[in-house]
């Protein structure tokens, strides 16, 4: 999702204000419709975390006095001492790398998987890929997902058609390969939110029609789609598979599981036992589990509810506001009116799990993972097979969480194994992160200038919030911890972060990468000041933290961390690219979605690179060796779009193109983008596959 909101409008014709390179400060960031329809203009309201949560230094002092022996940095030493680490990775963990020092010369070749010709930053109304690469649109808003669904007709859309078609604004994308010759996959996309003024001609926000509301509800949710890749051409297309393909919308039934299922806090007049809910909303990022299911995070769900009580701290902390909602769903379904159904909102803001291989298995909302503005959830396994879910709460000054399952994953594809593994996220321990820096606070001046020890780095701990029916938060029951997780984290002194988006464990090294997308309020009067884990005031371009769990154990309760990237214009002295030569990197802003390729390279999709006056895109990032910290733009998305949900395999990449043409003043009468279908068409959010053209025009290996 996107914030900050625009500093100034960009014209709907997409014309940049100046020629490239366009890295002047103060250019527009995300545009107005996306701000309004995705997160309810969150950034134009006060950040909901007004808790007097302590400055981390105070918290650390108390923790140190409580524990006695633990020195700041001790965790780091342990982490770096873990066996088998690449030397440079271990150095990063200790913060003893030559941070800030550029290598003598860039290597002749980038690492395996990143050997493509860097795409020049641009403002084109196109998906731009490296020379020698090809692309095709796999699926776009309105394309049939379910066999029998009608072809898309922008001028005559219906709720029934939309419920069988690909939804709007696909964000996360996950793939699992189907058994067989290896060409077919189940693709999971989520549909974060709708932009009604771009979906309907003459849309009246004050008086949406019932049909428009119903179409909007059906355009939310999730899609499971069978896709097939032609190994001869590289193209990927949809297969209308009756068995697997399905849509979940704002009206589909989900079941609750975990310790808060059945809680009085989840009961409503339609569901007096608090165990089922209609719909999933504002799904942002997600994850593919080692047991073959898909996870998705319900994020800015506050905006769908009307009638909040401004005096109710539970409403305020979750960003709920009085008055009507933007989409007016409460006019059709009173459950979206807090005054009429006060607990309905408690049934949104969870991590959902879908088993793509078992259409009969009900989709689940996992209460054990807490309720907040979930960006997504990604899984690492402990050595003994327990599942650890890493999660970010995407709000200014909110927190990073993890969950450690009680049970171990069962290997194999048997029905028994699948059923068991679908319960892994039902019982375990929920933690929130507290970060501590190792440099004097006075050295964190808010500009991004590295402190004297050469790194933004330090240690941290995972603070227990609840396990099963046991609460570790004074004054809150376990059920309250799960349903009002933000308040629970406030009480234990979690560290206020700059909008935690994807939190992604490296599949080989186990290091965990955190995308902190931006926070224009950092350091403002009355707000949290810059600190070592969030070192820039008015953080417009975001940063990426590398976190190493103690002993490389995902279940550890302490960790070390360092900042890998301080994003922005490389010419800005406040940006930092892992110590790599900044003249050799692509500019990058607002890191959002993270993924790894089979070679261990990090890939970052951005949201709001418009803050640099360039289109968003997908960047490859080297993590090891002399090119560590080098960012190279691999693909850029059309004007007004956000790049989401990257999947990078050895053979192809997938990107999700969200809200193309979302510029101020755009409408169906005056579209700001004609992507993907060209002249005379309306812009349509889509999934795109990209591959390298190899010998004899056959597909080659990606990134080589
Ligand atoms: Fe929907 Fe946090 O981005
Ligand atoms: Ca996101
Ligand atoms: Ca430091």
C-alpha cells in the first residue's frame, strides 16, 4: 500500500515535471485516489499510535537492569558466531562491516541471477524490462477465473460477473507447482481494494448505487487461478480449471480458528458463536507456506466501517473514524456500521490461510497471529520443524511481530499431513519486536548520516504477548491481546517503526529482511524522534533492515540487526546501499514487497518511487560478496501503478501491477493510462510474467 500521500499533484497525462533523472526532492508520492481508497487517507490523519511508548533507550535500560548480564551487542556477537555464515553476512550481523566504505571497483560481473541490463528509471506507460527479455500479461482485472464466468465488459459490469472474474488491485502473488510435467501452477492473488472512480463512469462517491457497491465487494478478496507456462515460448496463460480455480470475495464465508475463535469479542447478531465471518478485506501482501498453502494479510480494514466512536480508544488505535465510510457499504449491510454491529470490525484485520489444493477446506482467519493492519505473513521453519510467521503492521509508528507454533510441520503430501499443517498457525506464541541501537543517540541526527561506528545496527528482543489462553500483558486477557494486539504491544514497549511492510526470511541464510516503507511523520513535533532502527527524520524513502536471530534460530527471543539500505536518491548523502558504491546503483524508494530468487538474491518491489519522480518497479539486490547492497532495476511498471507481489524463479518472474493510471484527475473519461490493452482501453490491474529470450528465441534462465 502506499503512503505518503501526495505532496503535490501530478497531471493526469503523466507528464513528469522534468527530464530524467528526476530525483529532485519534494516530487509527488502516491496519488489521491489510492490514498483514499486503499487506506482511507491514513497519512492525512494522525497516526493511530499515540501511546506513550518509551524511547527504546529507556526500555533497554530497564531490560538490562532486569537481566543483568546482557550487554547491547552481545546478541550480535552470538549471531555472527553462528556456524556456516558467509563472512560478509556475519560481518553485517555484527555491524563490523566496512559500512560506508565503497569497494575499490565494482566487480566485472554481478552475482548469478542479477546479470541483466539494468532498466533505466522512467515514467513510461508500460512495463519496461531489460533488453533481451520478453513479457506477457497473465491475467487482468475482469478476466474469467471460474469456468463459465463472462468476458470482461467495462461498460456493463455486474456483481455476478465480477464474482467469477479476477478482482481489482491484485497485490500479493504466490505460486505452487502442480504435480505433473511441471508446466502448471496454482497462482494465488489477493485483491486489496477497489478504486470505484476508475471502475465506473460517472461514479458519485456520495451516492454509489447498490450495484456498484456489490461489484466493489465482489472485486475484493482472493483468487486461486491455474496457470500454465509454455516452455517453448515462455508465455504464461490462465487455465480455466474447474477443480482448483476459485474466487473469495467480501461475501465468502471464512472460519476463525485459534485462541480467540468463539470469543465474545468476535460475536455478532449474524454469528452469535463468533466462529464464522463473511468476507476478507484489504488483503495486502502474503506468503507461501512450506506446507503449500497461501497466507494473506488483511490490512487497512478500518476504512470499510462507519460510525466509530471518537472517544473509544479501541476504535482510535485501529484508525476507525466517525461518520460514513468511503464506499458506503453500511447502507447495504448494516454490519459495516459500528453503531449497529460493534464487533464486526473485530472480525477483520487477521491473517487468512487458503489451501489451494483442497477447495473443500474452508479458508481460515488465524486469531493466534493477532489483529492489526497485517501487511502479510511469511514462514521460516525451526530446526525441529515449528513454523515461525514474521509479520509487519503497516502503519506509521507501528510494530513488527512474529508467531512461533507449538506443533511441528508434518512432511509429505498425505491428506493427514495437509490437515495437520493447516493447524500449525492455530496454536503458539505471539511476540512483538523491540529494537535497540548500539550507537549514542546523539549520533543519530535524522539525516541518515551513519554514526561513528559506521552502521545503523544493534540488538533486539522478541517480547511475548500471549500463548494460547495465557496473556503476558498486564491488564489484558489473552483474548484481548489477540483482538486488540496493538494495545497489547503498546503496553510492553515495542519499538515504533517506519511502516513495517514485508518481513521475509532468507531461505538459505535465515537472515530476516524487513521493508520499512516510509514515515513522513518521523521526528515531527510530538512524534517519535529518529532512532537507530529508524534513523531519518521525515523518512520519505524508507529503509531495509537485516535481522539475524540468535543462533540463527527463528524461534529465538533475541536478535541482532543492521540497516542494509537507506533508500532514496543515491546522490543524497542520507541514502546508503550496504556500503556499495552509490554511483553504481539504481535509485529506489518506498520498499514494500520482498522475495528471494533461487540464488539467494533479494528482490524488492516498490510503492511510491514517485517520491523520486520515477515509476515504481522491481529491483534485484545483491546480498553477498563485493556487490552487497547494489540495487539494479529489473522492471518498471506503468504510470500511476505500484509494483507488488514479486515471484522470481530460475525461469521467470511475476509482478503484480496495481492501480495503473491512478493519477490525480484520472477517470474513465480521461484515463491516465491505457495499460495493458492500449489505445481506447481502460487501465486494468494485472499479473505480468517476464522471461529472458534465450538461444533460438527459447526461454533462458532469468537474471543470467
Ligand atoms: Fe497495502 Fe502495506 O501495503
Ligand atoms: Ca504492501
Ligand atoms: Ca551503530
